[in-house]
């Protein structure tokens, strides 16, 4: 699994945050049955309203280690800026996962 340098999100827009190709490092196998959740935090590590405790579900057929969480547009209106981090936590019954992805909140361009 590779993580991007930074992901851009837009306030007041419904969006999908994805984690692609989750792989068990020991076995090299794709992990399709993990229980994952994610929370966006600001520069003070405070949860951002509208993007807290989002459930990440397997996506695709077959899922191929891909997970997604829906960020609803209503209630998601953080200030514009780049000091945000998406925290993804979970497990697959054996292994614990923690991933931190930098996030930039940008004005949506039409």
C-alpha cells in the first residue's frame, strides 16, 4: 500500500476518501476483511466535524484491498488550509493498522 503525499478535499462537498491496496506485509496478501475507520484532525489534533469516525468499507469486486469512506457534504466545512491529517485505524483480527495521510482543504474549482 502506498500513501499519497497529500490529498485535497473541498468543504461542503460530498467526497470519498479511499485507501487502496491494503496488503499484509508479512504474507503479501491483500486484506479484504479489515474493520477500518477514519477521522480527520486539524493541526491541534482535534477531530473535524463532519469527518469523524467514518466507517471504511471494502469496495470493488473483488475488493483487492481497497476501502472507502463517504464524507458527507452537510456538516463538513473546515477552514481552508493544509494542516489536516486523516487518521485511519483498524484491524483484520490479527494485525493492527494505523495510517496518517496529510490533507489539504481547498476551495472547489468549478
